[in-house]
C-alpha cells in the first residue's frame, strides 16, 4: 500500500510503501492528526518513518487493487 504524505512548507512528499491495509492506514493517520501525536509508519523493508502530526498537510492512501501479472496478447486493430 503506497502512502503519500505532504508536509507543510516542504516541496517533496514522503512516500511509504507499507504493508498496512487502506482502512488501517487512514485510521492511523486520522488518529495521529486528531491526537497530535507523531505518525509512525513502517515500510515493507522494515524502515520506520516518523512524521510530526502538526506538519502533515495531506495524506493520500493508494487504492488496494491487484495488478495483473503476465503478458497481454497483442491484437491488431485495422
């Protein structure tokens, strides 16, 4: 699950590839902003990202969509 976090007054966004489900990620982000506690996310490789809640400008949680694996047959449209 890709989570993008925009930080106030910073041009680049933070991108974390987390193993969290979409609903759980939204709940953690909302709880951090509501309580003012730092948002802590662990990515798929075990790296930990901590973002102070008071500087979060926005958060975008990627859709849970399975991507097809393999090759698509080539068709020629005339």
